[in-house]
């Protein structure tokens, strides 16, 4: 079941942004080598690479061998993991299984995405591959549009106005200011939010995470190995994947992220904790509506009430449940296959007390939730500071 | 070259052909091998009538490749009269008329075009239902 | 002198019919504004324009579905799917097979596309009469459908519209209107043409009138009169091919028809010239309101050149079928006016 003995002993990340001068492999290697250095340069046995779109946007498959080769790790076990936007945390899940099972001693996990080399329409089409290719994407529904269908229905059923989603975006941007790796380290106002142009009604530019490049990595080892290496560790208390129908139209209940419900329940069970024990929550705010649905599915708000968490200022760094503490997907950026790893790197920094201006006080238990597609794959991870 | 891909799904795209579970009569679109209600793996084809109503909708201003020539266009989840939701474009409708609950009917239209010299992909879209004529 | 009337060995008639007209309308004044300024003489009020996701295939499918609904038959009984048009979306690959598949017609069917300028649809109808009249098929579907082409700035641009109709021929005893007989009359008259790979047609301007339209329409119609011993007075309604308002009005008058016999089937003022769709669409507009016992004369004209003329007698069954599908008038009234810029985009004339 759980892997109580797995710890994160090193983290690394690149700045998220438009890296015109850097390739997919440059980014992955950069983040990976930073993480290995941070871990005290242990010998790596296995590498898992989380990525969604290298085949379509870079013309590159076979990322396990590629990254191992260019990171100077030739010869090790190395494979790519793909679960759409959930690829990063899914790769971590496999890393945890490798360490937890004793199959590997020290494992590296890197998430990487290079999105800015191709024209917008191609990127849009590639992102839509996270949905049902034949019955959503080929019908002309972009990934943004699918989230817009969720948001429209949510507003309709719960009587929520678009403006009421603003606090999620404002909070993310406010937190990005203190994150040196964030793509948009500037604040925005409620006015900015209401005036933002539509990408797919009612999803506006300020509801949407950006197209960008980036890579983030962690090094995993057993708690015993971490102790032997003398590294400051963050323990992985839970790592759980839940799935749901690939297509929105097959959901019995459109507004319940069943995959998140399952994934979070499994994670709570693995860790033996409940939502009230969580000190901060890195949600998958690819679109504002996903933050809301994720909070509800994970037990932080009742159905139809997560918007209130924002309106009541409960999601800020000092709030009841701080979310997107380093800017989230909205303002740190959303290099798709790397996002889950960014969340884990940021949660690790919070739990190591290294989050600087964004430090959540007395953070002991942090949760991340990485979502693939419109909720078809959900990976929930619970991390704990090791005293 | 998407000809085989397009060809294979004609029954779905032209006729809204899904399946009905032989064990519990649950109707599904698109077809699948295992019933989402009862788990049985025995299906017979079922053609949906094409009537339904808008369950949720949006407008695509930034279309994916293959759909650029139609932008901007409305998309929707349509609740078919027989139960299932279908994701599709709306057509022949003014922006202001799109609303949750709008009665729609299936029509066959050009859905995408991969290139000017490639096969044309025809498929279902939905438009506001034209009410029956009165004498 | 031998009669030129054609009649199948087995009596047949219209078992079902269906119209389709897209919803966009370009006022002729917009074309005038663009090319002739205030001096423009407008041949019609407005014309129909297809949407970006429409073509002869999609429009034929909708008209065909309406026809199947009115016929009340299982589409697998249809033995031919024939589409007449001068704007098939593929140069090579039949429209007919796509339409057949979408209507759920059996795989054991004839399917092909017909080409004869604006009479391609009625030529397909003649073939459908022959196929059902010979007993080779119980039902046959003939469609005339076009998204008419016109070079920007050409006189044709005022009228080149989009739309058409589908007619299912079947046994007389199941018919809405029984065929009394038909005449086809063709000559090599180059009044209008489009060469392979050319985008827009060319035409002989005033040469399209007297030696082309008027001669062929009049000949085919009067041959029907002569063979059946009828005259204009015997018909409740007449529909002639309608490239504009003027031609069919004048031709009908010369055949002895009064304006009220012409009015119901004359749609060009509302939707323009739908080329291969025009005569058949006028016929569906008439059938939508026809009464049992009425006689209807339909005469097409296709450049190049020829006419098909048909005499129908409406049966008692018409009443139960008229409202089984969307009517021609409903499509015509479902109008959304657009400007010339939108029209240019919808006709895919940008950047070419």
C-alpha cells in the first residue's frame, strides 16, 4: 500500500518561461543535475522522465535514454512516463514504487516539457490529446473548451458568477512574486480578472495557465539511505493515482472529479491523515475551475462551495488551506509534463522551510495534486517534513 | 493521411451509432465493449435519434489545428434524448442564442479538414431544432 | 408526329421529397455596392449562402433525410442515390456514396454523381423514374444540390445561391404525386461552361437567353402539353428553372401561365439561383402546399444545353406527408443576412 520509507532527498528546477535558447534535453538535464547536486550527488540507479508532448512538439520520443545519456548517466535504467498533464507526479509514483519495493536504491524523477517551438494551433491540438482524441479533440473541442464546459456548468448549477473565481487567480499571482522560478511574478487585480479576454467562454486568459517550457526534478531514496547519506529529507507519506473516464461526456456527474476523489481518498488512507491535517495544498490550477473542483473532490470544501474559500480569503499563505503557494500553474507556469514535479519541488521547499517570502508557517504536511486531462488521471501526493 | 481513421468511424459520425447493453439496456455513445452501468460485455448497435439539449457550452476562439477555418465556433455537451452526453460543435446558431437547455438536433457537417487535398471529415454537429411546420 | 413523352412501364411517383436551403443571405444590394455602386440593377432581392461547414454533401444529406422522413420508408429500400450538382466537393470520389452512407441506405445501391450544369438534378430524377419504373428498384433517390459558383464581380454573383432538394421516386400507389410523363430535350448550345480546374464558370451573357434558356424550356414544356393534351390552364402550379426572376416569369407567360400559377414555385427573389437545385426546390415549395388532384408542371434548364419537363398529379397522400419534415418555406424564412465581407469568407474567396 503506502511507501512510508521513501524520501525526497534533493530537488532541482529551471525557471519556467519561454526558453527560446534551450532545448527539451537542456532543460531536463539542467533540472536533473541540480537535483542530484542538491541530494549530495548520490549514485542514481533509475531515472523516470515525465513528459507529455515531446513526440508531437519536439519530434522526440525515447526520453528515458535521451536524458540519461545527456545527464552523464549512461547505462542506468531509464524510461519515460506519460499521463498527459499528470505525467510529472505519475513519474514520481513509479519512482516511489521502485524505491519502496527495494528495486532501486536511489531514483531520479524529472518532469520536462518544451512547448514553445511550435505554432499555437499545433500546441492546442497536442494539448487536446489529453482528452478523448476521436470524440472530443477531433470534434474541434480544445482543451480549454473542455474546461470551459466544466466552468459553465458549475456556474449554472451553483449560481456562481465569473468574478467570484477571481481570488484564485489573484492568490496565484501574488504568490508567484516571491518565486524566482515563476513565469509571471507580478500581481493582478480583480479588475484585471474581469477584463481579461476570453479564450473559450467563460474561461479567460486569466483563468488559464500559460504555454511555456520548464523542467523540475527530485531525487528519491529510502529514508534509511537518506539518513546514511546525511541528507535533509522530506518523506513521501502517500502517492496515489486515481483515474476517471477519459471524456467529459462519459462522466455520470460532470462536476465531481471522480479521479480526484479516488486519488485523494487513497492518499489520505496511505498517509493515515485527513484533509484538516494538511497544512498547504498545491492544486492543479491549469484552469481556475480545476482548483475549485479539486478542492471539493479532496475534501476541503463541500460541493459547490470551494469558491467561498477564495472569497473568504482562506487560500492565502496565512489562510486555512493555502494553495498554489509558489504561484501555481497559473503564475509559476504550466510546462505540462513538468508541472507535477514543480508542485513536488515547491512542496519540498515548503517542508524544508526554504520557501523564503512564501513560507507557510509551521508547514509539516503538504499535499500536491497533479491532474491529467480534464480529470482522467489524478495523482495525489502527501509529503511530510522529517524532523 | 487520415482516410482510414475517418472511414472507420462513419457509423458514429454520420448516424450517431452507439451501443445498447444487452444485459441492462443502458445506451452509450460512442460505442464501447464494456457497459458503464452493469459491466456486462455484450452490446448491440443503437442509433440515437439526434435530438437533445445543450447541457453546457463554450466558444472556441483559439482552435486546434484542423479547425482553424471555422473559428470562432460554439461547442457544447449535448444531452441526447436517450440519455448520453455528446461533445460536439454547434452550428447555425447566433452567439446570443446559445444557452443551457437549448433544444438542438443533429446535422451532418464538415467537421475538419486536414489539408486542401486530403479527405474531408464529415460528422455530427448540433443546431437549434427547427420546430415542426404548422399548417 | 411521334410523341416525345417518356413514361415508365410501371407507374411511379414522388414517394417523398425534402428541401434544404442554408440560412445565410447575401442581399443583391451588397453585390451592387461592391461592384456597381448606386447604378446597380438588382435582378433579385437576396440569395442564399452556405455556411463554412456546408457543401453539396452536407446539404444533400439534410434534404435526403427530409425526403426519407416524408416517404416514411426504411432507407435500406432505396436502390439508387444520385446527386446532380456542379459543385461536388470532390473532383474524384462520389458525393452519392457519402450521402447513401449517411442516410443509412443499403450497401446494395446505385450511387453516382450527375453533371449537366443546372439540370443535373432533374437528369438524376429521370434516371430514378426509369429505375423505379422498370422495377429494377422499389425506390430511387434523386438530388439536385448546388453551392453555385460565380466569379466576384460577374453578373452571376448577384444570383448564385445555395440549396436544393431531394426526391424519392417510388410506386405510384404510395406516391404524393404521380408522374404523368416527362420529356427531355437537349442540344449542343454553349451558353455557360466551366473548364476543368477553373474555379468559376464563363457564360455567353445575352446568348444564355433566347437560344438557350427560352428555346429549351419552351420546347420541353410544349412537348409535354402536346403529348398529354394539356395546356397551362390544366396546371395549378408551374415551376421553371429560375436563374433570376425575369426568365422564368417571361417563359411561363409565353407558355400561357398566369403569375399566380408561377408564384409559389418561384423562389429566386428569396434565395437566388441554386443551379441544379433550383427547379426541384421550386417543386418542393409547391408540394408543401399542394392539394390532392392538382397538376404540377416542372421544367428544368441546364446550360450546354437542355431541359427536362415533368407533369405530376398530386394524390390524396400529400396531406399526411407535407408536414412530416421541415418545409421549403421554413428554410427560406430561417434567414440570416450577411455582408459582402462575410460572404467572401464563407465562399472561401479570401487569399486565393
